[in-house]
């Protein structure tokens, strides 16, 4: 069948090379600002495709930008390529089988995310050149989405200042325009400084930093009942003060991850968490210092862009999975619970369909979703410029992300089909915007309205640098 849109041909032409790129990134899973091999793969592809390349973007060694085209509007296409720790998993098998004990794995499908985004940028570049259309397409290779907030730093450096619209996607269990629902968050490390002492011989001389961390967590526990429903506070011990219980721990650090549905709500909650830290220090006779590790904003929607993308998804129709894709998806589903599967439907406001292993529909734009909000540093891009994202089915319905099941499906033919589809959806959306500047004007007007209501403040303090 002939492609209905010429931009789809531009995507299909490069199909094999970019699937291979995604698979190579899958095979070298790297995390949190250490994505050296993965970014090198993306740089090599940008070079092969003739993009003008800026390495070390925002002073981050694993961030890269590639640009093509002349004059006209600037369309940003955002890619990611970072993996997650402890999720090593053999691809193509429906059982938990780590390749390397304790190793990294692509548990959020960012191998697909980055390769499809770069493929979309490549297709738009080819389309602009072939048709002599004025416009620029820019690929943003963004590291450390998982916990590192690289895009927030890239926004802060002004790297999006001349961008007219930003487009991205995320692998998912269903296909549709991504709803602008995500939580602003910040990670703050609280370090308590006490005084060491012999825990039996002279405990009265000691001041325990570990006690302070424990009391801070108890305080936060009591806070949880009195915060907005959508807010979250999670914690991790970064330093419990050592392994010797017979020494009063002189230093201990806890990381608090605070999430809220908006930046003002986040600021309010952070103030309360800080007061709890001060209280814990007061109770234990210790001192507390704090360091912001990262921060991201909630996502801002943009209806004109969402309508444009929805139209392109409907033109494409659902991802065309085949019988062997379905059979592997069914195998994966045997490792999931009914709750896992039903949650997928609930999240997109749909009734659970029995025996549906892979998404065969496009979720409507106005759906009534329920729960499942995380955070993403795309949020900060969405405050800088009008932004839209797709969700595209790449794995079995019910697959929980950040699990071995996601990794197991990351190189499967279904994932490759979803990735190519995502590239077409993003590239087509970009073309419609370049062809019709009134859409960009409408997107910009919507964006300005949002900023008029709530101005943007970067959630990362000015003196905090990317941890590179
Ligand atoms: Zn992700």
C-alpha cells in the first residue's frame, strides 16, 4: 500500500538504520549523565545525516543538538536515551532473566524514544530539503531524564529560546496524544550533622544524625495526611551513618523526592518538608544542611498542538501489529496481574477489553484518565515553548514501566513498529506546523495565556549545576 503522506516515505526510507540505532542503544544501557556510548551513537547518526552538531549542550557531556534547514520556524524534536539501574534483562523472553546481575536496562524504552525522535528529525530534514521549504528542525538529544532533569538545565541555559514548538513521544501500552498531566518534583538531600560517641560508654555525649533522619521521615509521614491528594513525598537513605551500631552516627543523609501538581504547590510543600528537617535537627541537637539535586515542572498542555497531532495519529491509524507480535505480548501478559492490565485501561479512561494484548485503537483527545501521574523533565520544555507528545504502543497492554517486562520487549518487532510509527506521527505533526504558520501562532497564543496565569520559575536553584 502506498503511504498516504509523503513524510511517511521519508521515515520508511531510513527505517532499518534507526531500528539498528535503537537496538545498539538498548545493548549499552547507561544511566544518569553517564550515557557516553549512547550519545556517541546519536552523534554518529546526526553526522551521517548531515546535521549541524552542537555537542556538550548546556555544558552536559552527554547532551547533543543537531540542526538542519534554513530560516523559517524552528521545530524541536526531543529524544532521550538513558536507562535505569538494576533492570538488566534479556530481550525477547517472557521471563525474568538478567543479562548482568545488578546491571542497567532500558526499563522505560528510551532506546526507542531517542531513535524515533532522531528519525523524525531526519525525515523532516529530508522533506524540507526536497520541497525547498523554509524551516529548521532541531534534534535535542537529552540525557538523564530518569532523575537527572537534564532538560530543565537545557531550558535554563536558553537552548529553547528560539524554538517555535517542541514535539516528543514516549513508548507506551496504548496510542494517543499524551495528556498534559505530570507532577512537578524536586529531589533534595538533607544531611544531618551530629556528634560521634561510644554508643554504650558515653551515649550522653553523642548527637545522632541517624536519629534525625528517622525523625524527619516520621514527620514527613504525618505530613502525608495533610497534603493534596496528587502530591507525593518519597525518600531514600543516601547515607545511614555507617555500619557500626556501637558508634553514635555523626552524619547521615536522606534524599526527599517531593512531587506536586503545580510549581506553586510544590514550593509550598517543599517549605513544609524543610521545616520538618529543621524540627528533626532541633529534637536531636544536630544541624541540618540541604542540597537540591534536581527539579522538574509539571507538563503544560497545548490544545492547538494536541489537535494537530491527534489528526495525524488518526490518519496513521493504530500501529499495525501482526500475529507474532500478539503472541509474544500474550506471553508477557501471563507474567502480569489482572490489576496491571486493568490499570492500563483505567489510566486512559477506557473500559478493560478482555483478550486485547496490544493496543488496536487511538485514544481520543478528550478522555477521562485516572491516576498514574509521574514526572518528566519535558515539563520544563513545555513551560519554555509550546510542546506536544505522543504515546505510542510498543508493548503488551498492562506492561508496567520500569520493570523487566518493559526491557524484555525493548527490541521486539512490536517495539520497532511502534518506534517507526512514532517517528511518522512526530514528523507529520512537524510538517503540518511548518506548512501552516497559523497553527504555530495559535500554539504560541495558548502558551502565552498559560504563562500569563502562572509565570514560570525554574525549579532548580541558580547555583545548582548538572551533576556531571
Ligand atoms: Zn521514560
